[in-house]
């Protein structure tokens, strides 16, 4: 069982991964600066929690040594496409430069056998899809700064893992949805009879709202652990898309919840 540094695990996806990692018998160590995460998502898991910024080499270095880290699950990032177009420099600093710092420190910590790495990338690295469903080989087009800085990190992971002989899996998640316990905000709004706002209805889609490939966060959270187990078992460096291959528009999801509310759609 591995000692695993989990960056960004006070966030949405990473916090779901913690529970599964522990259940699988691994030993997670949380590393998060809490700029976008919540300490209360970590506390129930009773795991070591280092509050710090990935840019802080002087903090990162002893953490790798002290916990004898065997593998890294890297989630820490800024993750909003819209925001990335307003402050692209902040996104490159956070998602590319900090990523390089993490890779360099991991290699310096154990130069002969650097820790295995699972990197959380995104379907945004494809930009506007030129083909559906989006495959690993799909051409990239009109990529946002968020997608570009994640793509830059993908290239660094590929090059450094090759050069320094460590296993790495790049996972491009599609859109995580849901919660644990499963009370997404749209369902909460339906239950409470309060308004629910759709952001954007002028997309080039049949009903004008964005189409997303939605994956339940618990299913998504299992993927990096499977990737980790595969690397530990000697699996090869690879990159994979992680989605259902089927898109649903925001309005379709809202209509489905309305039908559930009226009892027209059952939940098993
Ligand atoms: N949520 C999704 O649908 C989705 C889809 C595709 C890819 N991803 C990727 O998955 C990862 C996690 O996404 P999320 O939705 O959980 O995001 P999130 O914002 O909920 O979590 C990110 C966490 O990283 C931490 N963090 C940010 N910068 C840091 C830094 N410099 N040092 C230390 N900690 C830092 C934040 O405090 C936060 O807890 C991201 O890399 C994101 O790009 C998410």
C-alpha cells in the first residue's frame, strides 16, 4: 500500500478521492492551501493535512521526505474556463509553473525512482470539440487559457516521466457532477421550491444551453485510484479521457429534475 501525496484534496474531486484511497488501504497525505478548498472536507478522513502552496518548495521538500511519498495524485489547480480568460497569467502560474515545481521536487526527492504520478487534466484541453465523442486522438481547437495551461502540464508530465523513468497517468476528466451525500444544488432548489438559475442560454446547441458529459463525482474519484494501482503494479505511462461519451444539456438536466419532482420519473 502506498504513501500518497494528494494535492488539492480539500477541493471537490480530491476530497471524494480521499475516502476511496483510505478504503483501498493507501495512506494519503493532504496538501492544499485552502484558497478554493475546505478543511471540513478533509477532517472526517483523519489523515495528515499540510496546509501550503505548491509554489513553496521549502515546504514541499520535507513533506515528500517525511511521509516517504511513493506516489502523487495531483488535483491542485485553478479550474474555471471563464476566469482563465480574465487572468491567464494566474492560471499559468497555478496550473503550469506550480506543476513544474511539484515535478522537480518529486524527482529531486528520489532521483533513481521518482514517485509515480496521476495528473488530473481536463476535457478543456481539447477546446471546442472537432469530433464527438472526444477521443484521445481528437484534434484540439480554440483552447481556453485553462485548457492550454493544463495541456502544457500534460506535455511536461510526458517529457519528464520519460526522461526520469517514473510512471505517470494523465486523466482528462469531463464534468464531475453530484455530491456525497447526493444532493446537487438543482435538486436542493427543487426540494426547497427556490429559484435555480441557468448560466448561459445562447450556446450553439439545440436548446441553447451548454452540453456537458456529466460523470458522478464518486465514479470519477475512482479513476485516479485505479490509475495509481495500475502504476504500482507496473503499468505504463499513458493518457486517457474519462467521461461517459454522452452529453446532456443543462436544460435537459433541469427538466429531468422537474419531472422527478412531479413524480413522473422514479429514482432507483
Ligand atoms: N470538477 C470537474 O468537473 C473537473 C473536470 C475536469 C478536470 N478537473 C480537474 O480536477 C482537479 C480538481 O478539480 P476540482 O473541481 O476538485 O477543483 P477545486 O477548486 O474544488 O479543488 C482544487 C483544490 O486545489 C487547491 N489549490 C489550488 N491551488 C493550490 C496551490 N497553489 N497549492 C495548494 N493547493 C491549491 C484548492 O484550495 C482546492 O482545494 C483540477 O485539477 C481540475 O482541473 C475537474
